[in-house]
């Protein structure tokens, strides 16, 4: 039960974070189209970090399920 809650919260938090980051990046590109390449680069870097945190949560949950 705890592992399901943990991965659910990680996925929820990651999904919300990705959605907010993408929305803000689109707003920024709309305001400053000349900075699109820099904004896109920073967005992709941020999304990678968010996704990495979700994958770490998945690994912890798998360890909880199979080791404990």
C-alpha cells in the first residue's frame, strides 16, 4: 500500500511540475520569440531533472516491494 502511494505521489508531483514548466516556457517564448532556443534548452534540462526524480522514486518503490 505504501509503495503504491509513493509512486502515485511521485508521478503526480512530476506531472504537475512538467505541466507548469512547459506552460511557463510557452509563455516565455510567446513574450520573447528571439530567446526560443535558450528557453527550450533550459526547459529540456528541467524536464530531464524532473523525470530523473520520478525514475528514482520508481526504483525505490521496486526495492521496497521486492526487498522488504
